[in-house]
C-alpha cells in the first residue's frame, strides 16, 4: 500500500510541476504563483496529520482513507490559494 501511495503522491507532485512549466509559457508571474502553491501543497500534505487527522481517524480508518483525505485536503487548500493569488496577480498583468 505504501508503494501505491508513493506512486500517487509522486504523480500528484509531477502534475504540479507540469503546471509550473506550462505557466512559464503563459506568464512567469503565474508560474511563480503555481510554484509557491506547490510548495504550500507540500507543507499542507506533510502537516495534514496535525490539522485534520484525529487519533480516532488513525485508529478507525484505513491507511488508504487517511492518505486520500490528506491528499484531497492539501490539494484543495493549495488550489484555493492558487485561484485567489492568480486572480490578484492576473489583474496586474499587462493586457496587451
């Protein structure tokens, strides 16, 4: 199970980095925003046990369910921040 979780986490990180590279072709400011949110994703994922996983969850739920909750929560928070910051930065970009 840990191997599958590692593969899924690696693919998720790879998708974030593909987003960074894609945004460099559009605007480097947006690429920096995506890179910042990728770093936030890493922080959110590794700190998720302190924020959203209780001791009862560790006892009752399977490792797979805890992994899914951590991944979904970290992605959700990072994407929410990405949307907010992108709207702010996008309003300052030159429209020509």
